[in-house]
């Protein structure tokens, strides 16, 4: 793979080129410093199939982000009426009909692992679709460039403006752009916090200073990161900060679809005048349109690169030029390295989506996704945890009976109050009792969506011939919900030697 | 030795003039970020002197513009804690002991308060699990010296045992041996009698000899059948529970010396609400009588 050859950037001096004399002056010049200064990128607006898909994705992803917290969802009184809510105070996560407790975080873990595997699979099949179309960094940068274009014009106008001395015209365009950027950033941070609080309430309390401090801090943080990442850092986030471009190297292979310059067709490249013959040369007319539209500032003709986010804008740019010069489109296209190499040696190119890599990813995705779904669907409406008294582990009564104490924690995951009847099974003739409870009837009312803790005692009759440790289980039952848990009854008998 | 500064050929930077085995040190300036951090700390320290309590004086110290005081903050937090606990304390104050134990919410609250207070105040003698030890009653079983009802437990905690204070639980078993009220052989016989009472095999002759002694000396408190009397804190001698030990030596020792433990009065040290919570805690952990 060729190392980065970036024709849009002026050749920068490398460190070794700095002479001792230059250092002797004691000035650390940018060229000799640790960091390469960023070369600004001015992506040109392009039209075409992929750009249209990107616009659609931009609208769709932003719509999902901004609209989701405002969807109302009916739940019983006293519970949040918001469809998607991460309720930190109440320690619950609500998503439409799903309501998760903190201890069910494994379902989140499952979803996250499944999402990662889906990303692996998609990357192995179609390259970095996520980066090019769905990643927030891409979407918001796209949105910011729209604003930039609105104030400062397209590529050439922006370059001229940046090069021009300060004037009133330059000032209002720059200030206007940054103000709108900040507005969008604030909107982004502002929408984020609605996922964590009741949105209609928060939108009121936020402005009168009565929202929780976390809301202001989160909003501020998201505002800052949005403004900085999408406004100032842009492609540097992908190139330097994001781990995914590094990881994707392990997912991509020569059969992955990627934005590819078909060098078999394009070379030898060179300028082409109208009427000249196409014989003995490639289709690439070296117009550099693929470079000027690239939001990452790279030349796709250098081959597959770390920086490339696979957005396909160069495909649109190249197609437009090919139509103009009357050559077939698709000189830059979603294609595989293998296909390009095959055609270069005159063989037929084959697209091979089913290969061991994709099969493994798909299988892993199916397993993890299936397990997660299964655990979500089959999770019980009630939970029982038994905590055996450990001090004392048993108590001997005046008549020789032995009593063990247990604390039961009963979780009621439903939205209605339920009275759970408690039973103990395992010791013949044992009596179950509850402090303050009526004799013979051991039960506890667990309020909707809560955990109740109840102490119970199991008393084995006097002279019961029991082993030191007798296995037993507690069963709790209510209408429509039941749970059981294993435990042991310690009788105080000496352990057999 | 005069330090001779010279310019290093390779870098063009002056040296400090020191030389160690041919190694010279370049006199590079400090990194700028380091300098700025240093200036920053100086500025911060001056601001700190002005804003915060900083300098000791002969009578007190400089208070600083912010008048910060850790002591005042602790006092404030303690006051806030009292307010926070106020609601729970109010619930405990108005509810009866039975209501507390029957209401799951109050019961849970009382358990929490009781557990923590028990650990701080009672566990020293009764053990962290409340199972007691020699001379210290087990609070987890169904045997009670002074009564195991909620009110009895509340009374015992409030007033204590053998403290000498008004209202305290009071009883004293005579030291039959030490005070020479009974002869040693009579005590031996009585020991056999008590062993027999608890259903264990004993010397029949000794039991027969001790019967009249038990009737005159012991039954007033322990009852004619030795079943005890919670009014006077006299233990039941017929069950398997022995505060000072179950074997003959321990029983003889108890008849000889008439030991009786002292439990402090908790009135005045714990609030009435706390004592209520503690009573419910002890009662429910003992299975409730």
C-alpha cells in the first residue's frame, strides 16, 4: 500500500531536513516542530448519486437524534411517559415497551457487542460505510460545511476569503458562520440531555435555571465538542483521534467493497483535449475533481488509505467528469482491490461476498444478537435473591428447635403492585415465619417496579434429624410473576468427619 | 574555579560552564510551558492567601475574603443530617412498636437504624450477631430473662439491668456459697437437682436431699418447677439455655456466687425513637415473641 501522497498539500519539510544552523537560532519553526500544522481542506460541493444518499442519511440520522426524546409513550401513572429515557435518578432505562434495571446492563453489553460485530460485518462486506454515512463526526461535519458554504461560498470562494485581508465582508461571514455553528452545537448538546430527563419538563426548567447541574454540564460539554470537532478539527478527528480507521485494517481484505480508483482503466492518466484519441491511454484526465471534493483531503488514486472514509463523493465528482468527456462512468467506484487486480491482468473480476471472514462475523453476530434478544424476551417479571444470615448462622431454641434467618430481596419488574406469597421447600416440617407477620401466612407486598426486602425465619422442628447443611429453596409467587432461589438450611449439626 | 561559558559548536547553545568528565551541560532555557505553570502557581498562591484562611497571627488567623471554615461546614452538614433524619425519627416517634413492626416500610427503616445502633452500642457485649456469650444473653433465640415482647425489650433497653437507677430491672441471686448461706455439700446436691431439672441424668440421692432446699431457697424466684419468672429476671432452669454455662461446674459456680450482669441504662444516651427502632430490631431478629 502506498504511503500517503497528498497532492493538495504543499510538501512540508521533514524533521531531518532541519539544519543544525536553523536549530542554533533557537527558534523552533513549525516545520521542525513535533506537530505538522493542519492544511485547511476546502471540499467542493458535488452532486450525484452518493451525495444524494449522503443528504438522505444526514437528514435521517439527525431526525432520529432530535426527534427520539420527544416521542411520548404510555406507561402507568407515576412512570415516565417518554419513549426513550435513561433515568439515572430512578436507575432505569426506558425504551418503548422495554424497561431495564441496572443489573440488566448485560443486555446493553450484548447490544453493544452485536453492534460492533455488525460493524465488522458491514466493513468486511462494504468497507467503511459507517464512517462515510452514519458516523456523527461525518454527519455533523457535513452539516457544518453546509453552513460554511452558506456564508463563505464554495471551495474557491472560501479559499479566496481565507487568503484575503480582514475586511467587513470577511468579518461578518466568519462571525456569522461561527455563530450558526455554535447554535447547532448548542442544539446538539441541548438535544442530548433530553434523553436523560423528561423532555417537556426539562425544556422549561433548563431556561429558568432549575434543571439539574448535570444537564447544564452535559449540554456545555456536547456543545463544546460538537463545535470543536465538526467546526475546527473535522478530518483530524478521523485521522488522528479515532481508533476505528486502525481497527478496520483487520476487517478489510481484498474482497471488501471500497471506494476504489480503477487504475486498470484509469492509467496512464493525463490531460485530455477534446477530439484527442483515447487510444493508448487511460480514462483519467487528471482533472483532480476527486481530490477537491474530498472532505478528507486525500487523493483516492493513491489507493486505499487510512484517511478514506468511503463517502463516495469522489465517485460522484469523477462520474460527472466522465460524462462530460464522453467516457463511461465508474472510473472511481465501489469496487474491490481483488477485482481491480484481476482486471489488470486481464482476468474477469468476481465479487465474493461469502468468504470465511464474513461468515464468521455473521455467525458471531447471529449468536450474540440471538442471545441478547433471547435474554431480553425471556427475562422474568420477578427476581428473588436470598441472603442467608451469617451471624449467627443458626439459632437453637429453648426446646432444641433450630432456626435460620434469611433476608429475601424480591424484585417486581412489572408496573403494578404485587403481593408475593413466600414458601420454603427443603426441610420436612419446617415452619416459615416473618417478624410482625401473621402466623402461617408469609407474604410481602412489593410495590410496582421496586425491590422489597423482607426478613423471614425457617424453624426446623426439635429433634429433626438433619444434616449439617440441607439444600432448600425459596419460592415467591404472585399473580403473573414468580421466582425462586436456592439456598441452604444450616442445622447446627456437626459436620460428618 | 571560574566557570567559563562557551558556545557549543553542534547546537549553537551556550554551556553552563560545568564539565564532568568531558560532558558539558547546555544552558537551554526552561520550557515555556513549565515557566508559565510556575508563574501560574505563584499567582495562585497569592490569590489563595487573599481568598482563603492562610496566615497565623497572635490572636487567630487571617480569615480570607471567602471566610471559609471547615469546622463551620461540618456543623452545617451535621445540622443537615439532623433535618434529613428528622422525617424518619418523626415516623418512629408517632407509631407504636407494633405498628412499626407490622408496616413493611417502617420495619425496614427500624431495621436499618437498629442494626447500626446495635453495632455501635450493644455488640460489645451481645456480639455483632446478637448471640451473646457467657454472662451476656443471646438475643436471637426465644429465651428471655426479662420478657421478649416489644414493650419488655423497649423497657429493658431504656432502663437497663441492675444499674441501681430508678426503674432499672433489678434482681439479685444470693451468693449461697460465698455468703455461707448453704453448706458446700448442700450446694453439690442442689447442682444435681438443677441438672435433673433440665432433663439430664443426675444422682437420685442428691436430688432427693436437695428437693426441700430448692423449695425453700430457690422456688421463690425460679418457681416450684424451676421454670423461672420473667418478673424478677429469674431464668428458666428446665430448658437448654444457660447464661453462665450448662455443665455441673458452671451451675455450681452460679449457685455459689450468684452472678448477675449489669446492662447500662440507654435512656439519655439514645433518643426514645432510636430505642424504639432498636427494640423492633432485636424483637424481629429473635423471631418475635
